[in-house]
């Protein structure tokens, strides 16, 4: 999956930050009504991969898969 950068940081800066971070990450997506949904899961980061868990049928998961 391609990563789209929409902020002031380069991708390398993001990877460096995530390797050192010890806080939850925030993930946001627009729902079908164009209203934001924001979650703050704890995550693990390894070798440029971010991993976190949520329920398989969570609404935000469905919205994120619609972006692919």
C-alpha cells in the first residue's frame, strides 16, 4: 500500500519519530458523512511497519479498508 504524506514531516522523519515514540498513535479517517473518526491505539513499530490491534469488525477498520 502506498503511503501518502500530507503533513510537514518527510517519511524518514516519521519513521525516526515512530522508532523513538512511547505514546499512542492517532489514526483519523472520514466516515461516510465526511465527519472525522479518531482513535488513539497503542502500537508497536518495527522495520517500517506499524502494528496495532482493534476488533476486526470495528467501523474504523471498514473505513480504512475502503481507502485501499
